[in-house]
C-alpha cells in the first residue's frame, strides 16, 4: 500500500540561515490491513515523517527528497488539487492533541459534517446522518447530544473519538494516528487502542500508529520501526523486536517504562544502554537494580514507626451544579467525598485513578487552593482548614505543589531564574538577591540544569527540562512536603524515567515527603511506598503497592491494572 524510500526532510532555520536535516534517508513499507508502529522520543523524526506522507509541510522552509509511493502514485509528485483529494479520500490523520485540532467555536457535529460535505459532495442532511452513524461506530455515547456539543464540553477520550470519526468520514484506505493516546487515562487509552484495531479490521485499512511508548505500541502493532535522531535504528516484526531487541536504543526504550512486576530502586534510562556494550541485556540491568524483600521491609519499618506528618480526616469538597430560587444551592457534586488517610515523614503516597475521580481536587483541597467543604487537614499538628490567609501563606513554605503542565504554570515573560527566585523574595528568604541567585543556581544544578539556563525563558526548553524547572521552584523554599500532580503524564517514557529518578534522589537528599498523583498505576506503583486508589471522590482501596497490584480487592482497581499497556510483554 505504502512504500517510503530514501526519505530525507530538511527545515530552513531563518535565524542562522542553515538547513537542519530532521530525517535522514529512511525507507519502510506498510501493507494493507496491517499496523505499522513508529516509536521514538520527541525529536526522533516520527511525526515529521507522518507529516511528509500527508504533504502537510510548509514548502517555503522545507525540502523533501526521496519517494513516498501510495498505491503506485508518488505523493510528493501530486499537484495541490490532487493532494486535497488524497487527504481524506485516500489517507487521513488523527493528530496528537484533539483540543487544538478541533475548532472551539463550532460544534463537534458541524466539524465532521463539514468534512463529509467537502470531500463527498453530499447535501447537509445526508452529511448529518453519516456523522451520527460515525459517532455510533466510534462508540460515542448519545451521538445526537455529541453532535451539538462544543469540544470543551467533552472529555479527552470523547474528543479523541470525534477526531477518529472525522478521520474516518471519507473512508480512507490508510489512517495515520500520531500519539492519539498521549496523556489519556490508561483505561481510556486501552479503549481507543481497541477501537482503532476494530475499525482497521472492519475496513481493512492500513494503519500507521506513532508513539513514544513501546508499551502502547506492543498492544497494536504488527510491524515496528524504531527512530532515533532522524534515523531508523531497528525495524522488523513487532513481536520479534519485543522479545529480542538488538539496538541499545530499543533496549533502553523497553526498560525505562515502569514494570509493575518489579520493585526497582531506579528506572533505567536510555543513556544506560547507549553508553554500554550492546551485549548488556534489559533483564540483567533490571535484576541488579531491584529492591530485596529485606530492604523493602527495613524502609517500611523506618517510615511507619514515626508520627504522621499529614492527617486528612473526613475531607469533602463539593461543587454546586444547580442553583435554586434566590441563588440558594440546590444540588452538589461531591468531587471529594469523606476521604481520610495519613502521610508519614519521608514517605511517597501514590494517588491513582481516572480523570474525574477527585485526585487532583483532593491535592488542591489539602493546600486550600480549592476550599474544602468539610473535614480537617492536619499538617505537623496544625489544622490547615482553620488558618487565616496570612497564617496559611507562612505554612505554604513547607507545602509545595508541582502542577501537571509545567508550561502553563510558568510565566512566559519571566526568565526561569527569576521564576524560581520569586518565592524566595515573597517569603523574605536570604538577605538579598545575590544570595538568592546563588541558591537558585545551586537548585538548577540539583535538577540537572545549567547555570546559563538562569536567563532563558520557558519556551526555550523541552518538556522534560520545564518539568525540572518547576521541580526546582517547588524546592526553592526548602519544603517538607510536595504534592506532584500528574507531573510526568505527558512526558516521553525516557524523560519520565529521568524525572522519576530525580524525584527519588531529591527525596533521599532532602528528606522530602510526597503525594504523587497519576492516572498511570504502573508509574504510581514504581514510586510509591503506599498507594490509594480513588474512584468517584471516594477511596476504593489503599495499601502497599505490591499487595494492591498482586491481589486487588476492588473491581475498579483490577480494571486499572488490566489497562496498563504492554502487560502482555512483561
């Protein structure tokens, strides 16, 4: 169906007037009815390659050489009119972020209907019927309601299904899915993967599935190619590559995702494999890096003979969803519903559950970034719910939060050095800015950044580097306790491993206590001493991670475990 040969892609850099080669003469094929997985870190060239197949690059600053033969026609030789017909009718693409791919001012139904009318030249009523049929095919609840809903009114999984429906609207022969499950709950992710496989089989399409996560790719791909810095370093049948990876980079990608069957001190990172002899095996590196039962027991004894640092007692946070007469509240949604637990000094307590389960609201309620409705939050003997704003501000030195999206939590107009220094100025820590800057430079070093980064702005950093910046900012006030809210959910698995290792290192050095919030049970199991599973505002179960993983009591927890990608490869 598709034969890519000697594909090279260069971008023109206007600043230094040079050409950057992003993809270096790669070749691969896709068969009809098969799934080709393309895996690699950000910057490996995988998305750039898919854009070239769809002819989506700006010809003003891009040169593409080689050939892209689709059903015996060279896509690179098509005219603009032929490209328009090719997109949609022959090939379609699902983009990484559905919220930025859907127009916020039009309803979801209108946007799919418009695509059908444009490509199939049918009337509005026919296009609407086809749209509703597509919404049913991608298993959207209440298709008529979704048709008239705007993108912001849908969940992440629902928006992704709308994008899939739009991509399928013209019955394409080939579908490219570019990171279609990044940052989705593992349960929603599994549903989307199953949906794509079902649609591929029913329509006999060719599917290119792009991801940074080999665990996700293992669930769906027949064939696999691994990209690194614009080159294909390994390709072949997916099953063979998983069972016997040859290239050190492939071994690194396989090893750096948390494995729920192991209790590791540190996650391997890609550099561990690229810097070593190719003969070093994944299993060997994991084996020498695992906790022994004696070490686990010793840590638990040390942690739980102390008095708790944080006690949450019957905490509830309610939101009004309807108003009665004269503005009186008529009904509530209980985002957090009578939750109680303790956190001990030096412990990492994992908080896991799907989007909407209440875990982020719980974290923010503890800090009183959201005001709780009922209950107590006792930190170091002080009930935070009873403090006035001035008293609360003082105690916030000891409790910090790392937000989910580091870019939106940094001011784009302030250099990262000043962003980290600002809380020191607010709380009057150190005598002057000279001492504060020295402290900030020390923190940057601690999170593996450099002194010269002090004067750079957030947009000049990668996602992993921005995550390190907000970790440094959380550490600036030398807190005792940090809430990490989905702080690795959107990172490449290789960068995620580095950040998780960094959090463990900082905990050991500074005696930090964490609440680590995530929708990914494998990540939470790796980093946590104890774990709480939340569902619909309540605690489903809590206990030691290995016990919960091996013998889950709640059906909901079993579903989360079953949804961990790549478990059949473990």
